[in-house]
């Protein structure tokens, strides 16, 4: 069963990241705000990916302010993992 979570990123242009999870899979990601092409590209690339793999690939990517939209997505996924015990 799919669950959708909202994560408010910090220090990036995106204002909100909506993350839909099915088990341990990232089913869908939607960024609100930010660089439309880049955020849509990131969302398309990780759709269907296991959460741990998405975190491994995105965590630590920097754009400005020591973070980026992909890094903030990784932080959101970490929070979901911690809350859901995945």
C-alpha cells in the first residue's frame, strides 16, 4: 500500500517535497518549487528505486548552502525510514 509523505527541505529553492513510498520503494516524488527541469529529472530517475539506494546516490550532493534538492530528498527519505522503521 502506498503512503505519501511531505518533507519541508531546508536551504534550497524547493519549498516542499512530496514522497510516495510503497514498502521500501520510492514510488513517486514531486518537488514544489525549485529548478523544474532538475527536480523533475531527479524524481524520474529515482522512481522505482529502493529507498536505501536513493539515499546512497543522493546524500551529500551540494548545490549551495551545503545542500541541494537531491540531498534534501535524501534527508526526507532518511526521516521516513526512521519514522516508519523501514
